[in-house]
C-alpha cells in the first residue's frame, strides 16, 4: 500500500454529539473486528459499514476512504494509552518513587493487555503508515508529564528526570510490544506483570538519590 500524505488521512469531520460519537466508536470497533477476522487486505468500507450497522454513506461523512479510517484507529489507540498514563500520573504525584514506578507499569500493562487481539491488529495497521511524527509528538507529551511526576517523588531525587522519563517509556513500550507481537501467551503476560515492575523500580532506584530529612544521599 502506498503511504497516503498526512492531509489525505484527516477525517472529514469529528463527532460533536453523543449519538455521532457512538456511531464513530461502532465504526472503529467494526474495523478492528474485520481486521481480526479477515486481515488488512480484505478491509473495505463496505465490510466495515455492514458490521457496524451503518450505511457506507454514513461512514463517508467521517472518513473519505478506508486509509483515513485506519489512521484514525491508530490515533485513537495511541491516544487512549496516553490518556490512561496521564490519569495515572496525576494520581501518583507526590508518592514514593517505588509507588510511582509500580503504578506507571501497572497502568501501562493494563491498557496494553485489556484487548490484546485489538492491540496486535493495531500494530499491523501501524505498519501501513508513517506514524513516526504522531508517536514522537505523543511520546514527548507523555515524557514531559512523567518527568514532572518523577520530580515530585517524596522519598528520592531522580538525578536526570528527563532521561529517566524517556527510558521508562522506552523500557515499558519495548518490553510489552515484543511480547504482544510474539503472541502474548498467558504465561508471558504473567512474567511481564511480575518482572517489569522490578526492572523499572531498580532502574529508577539506581538513577536517584534518597531523601533523608533534608539531606540527599546517593544510592549505591
């Protein structure tokens, strides 16, 4: 598939009312279902519309072609991950560094494994587009929030919070994607849930100084 230009991927309009939002959500869900059942090559607006219970004309009110629909699904998937992480960061602000680390990892795993089949289908879609700009933009937004979150830790001072935030995202993202793309067996997910928090917690501990009253002591 030739990669469309960013301008060609823009939706015709965004849903402004609750009813329209429900329709768009149904279209996105139907597209994922078609992808899982028949693959990218057999994804058509007609098949998606039939599964969503809407007319092709209704689909075209929002998306000029299937590529725009596919890209919107990718954007929505990435957006849901970022939103969940930002919400977690807000709740974790000011807690101990280990609690911050564990909370971020748990949220990342929850959102990534909530619908493993859907996540894998979205990875397949992403290969059809150049999403580097989208991923970088959203990643930088998340990294900025995580940097401030790490600074807020009550019991430690992260030496380079900007670098630490970048590494946390890279470690969590790489570990989970690697497992999902290989099939995500239940045993592998269980290992991720048990071991990934230890990896991230140990990294942050080695990159910080412990607060002891007003003094700050470098960790061994």
